[in-house]
């Protein structure tokens, strides 16, 4: 089994409103609601790839009940901790005429110290039955910056492989506990090693530095330009086919899902990167975040090139 | 007891977002959520005035559970029918810097014929224990335009006094069953009688026509200019003091609450109009729709003039 952790689970809701602007009244007749948050997206893609997955994290209130219900309706095992407050609503208003995209993100619940202790116990229990534990996304209010570092150590102590996909201070603090795999973006990876430039030489230098610091796998997605990756001391370049992007939101989460599933299956670094890139690209073909079609993944796998260059 | 009916109950949520516009990402850290829908606003003000009230209508899904829960936390009796789907979210995005107000209204659930039959039975039961039944707001999808007319007849058959505060086709169809009191706005009242002009003479003519047609009480709010009303064949003008309006949303619902409570207490037409106008004005002093402070109502009552002019 693979466990995915979403500390600030959400209801992702999309409104399609032609001509949307401010200071007027709009009727949202066409709406789409899904369980959201990066770790939930990862779980959805792992499930689509046919592997057993459990999604955990914090949910709150009636929105939290709705999130768990939506996951179960998708056939995804949900084992969340319920806390007081309300899980956040993340609203995406798409104007299909003007082409704009307006996002409104709520903050979500404030997590108490007691709930954090309960989460540590939950991760310990799930990790003991998991090959991998994937920690994704931002932390809700009330969590210390080093929470991911603590949870990573707990997962590792139970024999599970920890993976971290977050950003900012949570990433900086989280890498202290040496997760097995991280997926910073090109802007963040150089910041992690004190650099600032965004060119590929700098990215490669940062990847090498992070591997030397004890993080075995560093995958940096470059969007349409593919990815640069370090794995067990070697460097890889990933090139992906050109596709007609429908919605690239969730492509990073889908890539993580592909990487983890391949690792769970004992694949080589090249195969892992291929499945990761295929899932990330397949997600961009779908209108909803964190969804892939298996047939898309399979056909994309044939067109992805992975080159080892050191 | 007074019963209020909200066929399309809602979660009213307000975000305060400085500089809100389209095509960007915003964090809604400051949010306010209340049970909403016009009949629920009426119930809240009746409760604030100290009278026993039961709020009914349709709720759906997790949003519906949240609505009932919020009402109970306010101490308001809630006796809703739960249907499939999700109750609508009505989002109000206030930009405290730019001064704009952007509203996003979902459609809410689609009501089945079986649920409509169950609602008829529910109204019959509640009306048998109520002095008044107040029908407020728009109808959800699946309801026939003449549903209010049917429900009004059911309420009357149980000895309760029916009140209707809606608009458009639902109002046109609803007045066929002669509710005891209606509160159309100045634009709508002339439409009801086939007129079109909005001047006060036309409004008076429309009120007289509606009274002749068998609707005992016709109250037309003119906003800051007060109200014109017909009651038992007589015409009244209501003048209100000038106040610093904070949020006028829900003032009409608050006025209905005041009118109904005064009628429930056996007050004269003048006293009814005074309490209605005081509640409507008191609501405009509050940041949240359908809320009044009793002390505001009491002090406003002294400054409201009701004149009988025919």
C-alpha cells in the first residue's frame, strides 16, 4: 500500500462563468466539485494506476465529511482525522469566453497540538503497512514548520519510504529529515541550496548538492520542457512529447504519483522518471486536476525519452 | 408559533478581499458563513423579536446539514426536508478597499415530485400549529410556478395566515391564492396589475387594485424613502429616519418579520407597519443580512411615522 498525506484537504470547486468580472451578480449554474488538495490528487492517480492507496490528513466539519464521501465514491480509501472547524473551499472561476481564471482559496481549520499528536500516531500506523508515504502540499494553521520533518522520521521508523512535495519554509524544514524523493520546482530548487539563478546549470548544481546532502531523488519539472532529475548520484534529463494542454493544474501531483508507483513496483530510475512524466503529461490532457486516463499514460510512455548524462 | 418557508435554503458566505478582480489568485482568510435564504432571514428576525418560530424548506447534502446546524446554534427551530444534491452556496465577495461587491449564486438542488408532496404534508402539519406561515424567496429547480399558490391554500386550510414574499412568475402565480400579505418592490407591484410606471401614483393605484382583488395587505418598500402600504382597504405612508446604512441586504426580510410578529401580536395596521419599518431599518445597521439588534428596533420605533391618507 501507498499512503498519501494531505494536511489541509479541500473541496475544489469550479464555476464556469462567461464574462466574469467584479462588482456584479453571477449565477453559477455549471459547477464541478471534487475532493482536493495535492495529496488527494496523488492518491487519485495512484488509484487510477491500479495500486492500493490510502489518503489521510486532516478534514473538518461538513466540508470534511463531503471530502471523505467524494473519495469513497471514487473508490479511494480515506482514513482522515476529523478536527473542528471547516475544511477549506478552493474556488476556481473559469471564464470560457474571456479566458480568465480566478482562484479563491480559504484558509481551512486551525490544527490543535492534540490533533497533531493524533496525526503522528495515524502516520505511524499507516506507515507500518505502507511501502511509501507521500507528504504533499501546504500545512494548515497551527502546524509547526518542522511537522513534515517529524512525520517523515515517523514514517521511516516504520519502514516506509518518505516522499515530500511541498514548497517554501515547509520544504526547507522538511528536507532536514532527508526524504527519499522531493519534487521542487525550478525556482525553488536553487533556493534550497542558497542559489538564485534559474538556468539549467544552476538547477543541475542544486540537484547534485541535494543528493550529496542525502536526498536520493530530486526531480525538477520544467513544464513543457520536461524535467531534470537526480537519482542515486546520477543525473537524468526527461523530454516529453508536445501535447494540447487542457488543464495543467495537478500535473506535478500526477508526476509524483507516477514516480511513487514505479518505485513501489521496483522499477529502475529511468522507468520511474518515464512513468512520472507520462502521468504528469496525461493529467494535462484532462479538464480536472489530478486525473489521468490509463490509455493516455500508456501511449505517452512510448514518446518519453529519459537520458542519463552523468 | 410562526413558520417560515425557504424552499431553496443556502449557505451565505462572505469573503472580504481587498482589491478583488478577475484572473488572479486570492486568499480568503476572512470569511463569514451563515444559514441563508430569505425565509431563514425572516425566521432569524422573528426569533430576535422573541417570538417562537420554526424554519422549514428544503435542504440538501452536507451544505444542508451545515445550514440546519447553524440555525440550531442560533437557537432557531429548524424542521427542514432533506433532499438529494447539495444546498446552494451564495458567495458575496466584498472589496473593502475598492468598494465592489461581487455575488456568485449556485442553483441548488433539483426537487423531485415526491419531495414536493412531502413538503405539502410538512406545511400542513406546521400550519396547524402556526398563526402565520411566511413563504419567502425563489423556488428551486423542479418546482412548478404555482407551488406557492398550492402551499398557501394548504396553510389557510389549517387555519394559518399565509404571507408571500417572492418575485417574478412565482409572485404572479402565488397571488392567485390571495395571500394575506405581500411585499413586492416598487418595480414589481405595478407589473402585477399590468402597469409599468414607477411613480408613487402608479404604486398607489396598484396597491388599491391588489386590495380589491382580495389581498388584504400590500406593503411596498421604497428603501430610504420609507414605504407605501395598503391594509384592509386603507392606504398608509411610512417615513423612516435617515440612518448610516452598513448593509441593506436582508432589510426586506426583516421588514416582513416585523410585520408578521406585529400581526401575530394582534397589533393595529399602523403598529404593524411601524414594527416592520423599524426591523427593516435596524437590519441595515448590521453587517450581516437578516439580523437586527432589539435595542435598535426599539429606538427606531420612536422615529417612524405612519400616516393614513385614505
